[in-house]
C-alpha cells in the first residue's frame, strides 16, 4: 500500500459511517503497527467524532508496542467528544504505562462525569497492572477485555 492509498483510506474515517470506517480499516490493518503513525497524523484533521473514535479504537491494540499509539491516546484524552475520551482512557489502560497516570488524573476534575469514571478506571487498571479492570470496574473477574489474542485472563 503506497502513501496515496493510505491517505485515501484515512479520509474514509472522516465520516459518521461505520461501514466506511470498517472498509478503510480492512485495508489499513494489513500494515500492522506501522499504520499507527498514519492514524496519529490523521487524527487532528478528522472532524467527525465517530471517525476519531474509530482511529483511537484501532490504535488500542498497538498501545503496548507503539510510542505513536500511546501519544495518540494522550492527545485524545483532551478531545471534545466523550466517546473519544473514553477510547483514549481505554488505550491508556491497555498500555499499562504509569506515565499515563498524570494525564488521566487531570481528567478527574472534568465536567463530564462519564469521563471522570473512565479516567478513574484507567488509573485503577494501570495501578493494578490489569487492563481488564478498565472494563471490569467492580473487579468481579468475570468480565474480560481481549484486545489481542495473547491477552491473559487474570
């Protein structure tokens, strides 16, 4: 896939159409972790919140191996859309990187209560070194978040 094809696919994320996002991702995912810098580059230019959500969603799986994915998650924590911030908190939680905590702590005073809850859950997951706790907020150990096939269940 050349740069022109990559940028054409990325433009498909600037829509509210989930089917357009899925079609774009079908070709982009073949790039593996090397796709992340392109996702990060396009993120600030994506006007539709649904597109930004999708870009972050697809970056989550690379959060542990790609510095660009991690930085994209930090950038997205400040997005105007609640669902984008949710995905960004999830990316930070999945990364399990303690250096995300100060960024997440800033969200604990956010006006949106959902964002506060998401940031708190991400901090908890990182602190306990268990990304599943971002989803399993009551620590029931009955809900799992499998992002990559090798994700261990507790």
